[in-house]
C-alpha cells in the first residue's frame, strides 16, 4: 500500500513539472482577450477662450484590443438611458465643429466662432462593435468664454502715472497682450503681462485705448477713452495749453 502511494505521488509530481504554470496560462489568455484597458485622457480639463476665437480640445484614448471602434464623437448633453448626440449632428454646432482623430489614438475637437453660450463640459465618447463596449471620458473639458475689457482711469493729470489693465473673466493660456491707441499698435510704451504703464503722463497720451491677444488680434476689447487734465504752472502756460486741453477733453 505504501509503495502504491509513493508511486502515485511521484507521477503527480512529474505531471506538474512538465505542465506550464497555471497563472502564466491565465495571464496569456487575459492579455489576448482583453488587451489594453479603456482610457480617455484630456490635455486640459479646463480651457479659457476668447469670444469669437477658435479653440482646440485635445487628448488621447485607448480601448480593449478585442473591440473594434465604430464611432468616435464629442457631446455636451446626456440624458440617462439615452445615447448622447454627436455635436456634428447638433444644429447649434454642426457648422462650427470638426472632430479629428489619427491612427495613434489622438483626438481633437475644433470649435470655431466661440460664443458665451458654449460654456459647457465637453466629453469624448467611443462606440465599438459590442453593445456594452461604449465609453465616455469623464469629467471632460470645461470651456469658459471671456471677452477683453480695459480697466483704467477716465482722466489723469499731466505728470502723473497711469496703468491700464486688459482684464478677462478667466485665465487664458500663455497670452501675449497687445495694446492699441486710436487703433494703432503701441510699441514704445511699457507693457508687462496684461498691463500698459504710462510713465509721466503728458497731453500726448490722451486717446482711445484697446487691447488684444496675440493670435487673435482681430478680437479687440471695447475702446477706453483716456483724458489728460492739463496742469498749469504759470499764467503763460495757461494760454499755451488751453486750446489743446479743450480739444483733449472731447475724448
């Protein structure tokens, strides 16, 4: 009996030594069946864009290799139990959007003529050949829309300094601010970030100021009129400046 038991144990051990390890077989089967997992990664989760500009929302995606992608699209509204509407089929967006993808699984949404009402959460969705093989990249990209606005004093006295600031309601990505006086670009004044600094103001600084951002120079802010109040140090300087000052007050 003991001999039979020993022979049986030896046979079992030989069988285990010649068979491939079970965990390895399982891993090979899993990789072949499922491959890459689902993922949608956006380059930015929040974007600030100028009203009237064109904006791009970019990212990458992956999906299980055994599935075949049949559709890729962007959407903004989703009701429970209802397939979201592709923005390219939405009458509000159809003429303003392009959905771009490539073989490396990069994707991009190009939205033109951005409007204030475009402030939504934009999401990318993938549809495959299996009913349950659908995926939405959460949380998506939050779009915020701003206009440029000049914040500055309305009147400055000669000899003083003045700061004009180009304001936005959200933070633009690496903006280069450009300033204009009476419609012409300013190149001789001190510009730092979004601020124009007027050192020792003179009557020549009076005028209509506006700002824009590099790449979207056609989207100016509303013009801001700056008046310069003349400072008279003597009776003679009054007569020399009075006519010019009266003219400047008309801005």
